[in-house]
């Protein structure tokens, strides 16, 4: 194999900003767990009937996987019987739902032995929770040592509300120091590598995500963020429906109004492939990494919108810094929004937080 492409290691600072003409706040996040608060908004609530018990928990200083393993090992619930809608940050105070078979309800007292977890409420439902069974996540994040005060942050957020937010995958997707794509590249190129099935899935996903980020970066650089090309697979933000763009001139007014957005490929099988000019742009990115679509046939493919709408945001000043609150749809990364506000990699001082727990949070 030739030398590895130099851009395989994830580096958030190399990607362009959409709001590059607006000064950022700088600052730091996650100095304390309470500085980063996340609440999962479920797609539905427990109905009160069924064979699955939903647990609403608040956790501090633990990954979702650690809670998952506690339920498996201490409550005796088989791993296949545990359901989560998404994974949540470790260095934070987070709230989320987890499901287990209702017959294990008598073991819930064991949660008293898990430091950092509070069981807030329970309820019965007819189905197990699955990845993606959520509307999104509500964030409340403290920016310490921020400059420019609330007006600077509000100007950036107001702009992003009009344009949408670049839907980059954040550092959590790429592992410590952004090195997971380097490991995943061998698996993609050769189909061989030493790792267990779950880790292989994650490593290949990191390569899919890196290619998406480079494609999004290229569209920003070429003024294609709020435009569609012939052959793009466009997404309707109101309904989630997708369609092939045949006449860009007819569709671009809708793109300008943030009604539709182009989508990028997460290469694999069983996904909708772009055509014409849009496909040529994807081919350009693949060629940069000496890859083709055939390298990803072992993974399930998907498409991901290049931006997401921003709503329900707020900024307030406190003695500790700036509190920024916002809602993000499922699959979006808070770090992609924070980097626009701060004009830096929000996790630069917290690289140890970027690990495998990011897999489910952005799974499409």
C-alpha cells in the first residue's frame, strides 16, 4: 500500500467556518461536569403498558456504555435486552432513557450502588428502545473565559438560525487525537484488520465520517453550502423526504430559504447514490483518499444533510461565563455549533473526552 493520505487524522481546526467574518468568543468548556448539560428529548414517552421498562436516568461522569455494562453485569439483564436511543457524553451531566425487559424491575434497587447515576422515573412500553428513537437533544453549556460577551455569541447564533449549521461530525466520532480513521483505513482498503466486530464497525464509521467532513468542507470552500447541484440528493427539512435534483435553478431558491439541503454520502450498501455534477464532487473527495465506493460495500450506507436548522437557542451571562442553550436534532454534534461560536475546536483542551462513546450519538 502507498503512504497513508496525510488528511486521514481528524483535525477540526482545518475545516472552514461558515461564520468566518464574525469574531468568536474563544473560551473553554467542560471545566466541571455541570458546565455541559444534555437532556435527551424522546420520540415518545412510555405508554404505561408493555413488556419493556423504560428508565429515565441522570448520569454524571459516566459514559452510556458504562451504565449499559452495569445493567448487564449487576442487574443481570442480557446485553441484547438493553436498549438506548443514543449515547451521551461522559464529562457532563446528562439525562436519557434506557429500556430493559420489565421482568427485571425488581433489580432496580441495584442502581443505589452506581455512583453518578440517579434514577428519575420509570414506565412501561410495548417496544425496546432503538438507536435513533429520539427527537434530539437539548444542551445548556457554559463557556468560561469567553470574550465579547453575550452580544457576540448572539450575533453568531442569529446568523446560523438563518443559514443552518454545518453538520460536521465532531471529535467524539474520531477517537483520541483523531486517530481512528488511520486504523479504519486499512479495514476499508483491504477488508482485513485486527479488531472485534463492534470496534471494526466503529473504525470504518470514522472513515465514512471523515470523508463526509471533507466533502462538506469542499462545498463550503466552493460556495455550495446553501445551493444544490444537478444530481444532488436533497433533503426536505420539514418532512425528511429526499429527492434527486434535476433542475438546480428551480430548487436553489428553496435551498436559500433553508427548506432543503444537499446530502452527503456515508458510503456503503443500500443507500441512494448521487448523480451528475454532485457525484463528480463526491468522486473528487474519494480520489483524494485513493478510495472508491466499492471499498465500503461491507457497511450499510446512508445520506446525511450537510447542515441542520438551529432553533430554540439562548445566551445568558453569569459570573462564571456565558451559558449557551440550544436544541439539536438527532445525529447533530454540539461541537459543530460551538466551534462556530468559539472559532476554535471546543474540545482542544479535552482530547481525552473524544472516544468510543461518540458512536451512537451521531449514528444515522
